[in-house]
C-alpha cells in the first residue's frame, strides 16, 4: 500500500470510524467493523459500505474495501466481535531463518564440502540440460 500524505492522514482521522492512521495503515474502530460487516451481510457492496460511512475509498487501492471486509468476515465468524478488539498483525510471522550453527569447525568444513559437491552436480545437470535442449 502506498504511504498516506499528511493531508490524507488528517482527512482519514476526521472520521469517527477511524482509530489510528500510520504512514501506510488505517485502524478502524470495532464499532465500524461491526456495522460495516452487518451492512455487507445484508447485501451491500463493500465499496458502498465504506462510502456510506463517509470513508473516502479513493485513498486506498481499488480492492481495499472488498479485501478488508472479507478479512473482517473471517475474523468475525472465527472469533466473534472479540476478534476485532485484539491486534493480530504480525502474529503469524516467523521472522528470518536462523543461521546454521555448527558444533565444531570440522563439522562446518564437512557441511561446506557436501554443499560444494551438491552444487557441482547441480551445475553439471544444468549444463547437460542446456546441451540437450540447445541454449536459447
């Protein structure tokens, strides 16, 4: 998502349905999420729901209302209204993989030799494949 300008942030924060705005994220109130989801479940289009509550959808990507309400619907059906009250962003992130830890220098040397042997075999297979199929 693109970053919001200061004027966009001020405009968004003027809505009673928006709790917080960062450079690239908007946090809607629990009340708004509940009301918007109710309207959607009664058959309203997601973009219409946002416009009905005075949220300027031009500040977001075109599919933002649809994706947002879809995400809220999943939270609501899995956790109820309580799911809207807790922050879940970043909960499933695993972070960067840990570096390989070796018990000794010898163990690391064995690992690196095996890795080199594997890469040589892989390179030979790639060269053979190119020879058979002709380089393009």
